[in-house]
């Protein structure tokens, strides 16, 4: 899955969706990347997309690209959802 600007969504990226600017990508089924707290065995049933943890809204699964999703910063190490 990609952001509207074409960059790829990766685990550990910090993102904004509307007013909620504290989102963190916790796994990407598309890239087969999962943060330690979100094991593949528990989430692979979703089959596609990414999961983002937002402070206000909790976990939101994106099966398709969303024009309102904005990358704020990358993880210090790709794959680090710290």
C-alpha cells in the first residue's frame, strides 16, 4: 500500500489522518512486516493492507489507499514500530 504521493507505507512510520497526527503503522500485510506487539499469526486473516494505531481512534485497518493518510516521519529503522 502507498501514500497518496506514491511512497510505500512501512511499519514504524508516523502518520496523520485528519486531526489525528499520532498514528503509527504497526503492520503491513502487503509487505509481510509486523511489529513485535502485532504478530502475523493474529492479523494475517485480514489478507491485505496495513494497520495503524491512532491515539484518538485506536486501531484502524486500511485495506486500500486513503487520500487523507499523510506520512509525517519514518521509523528510525525501517520495521521499527517503537
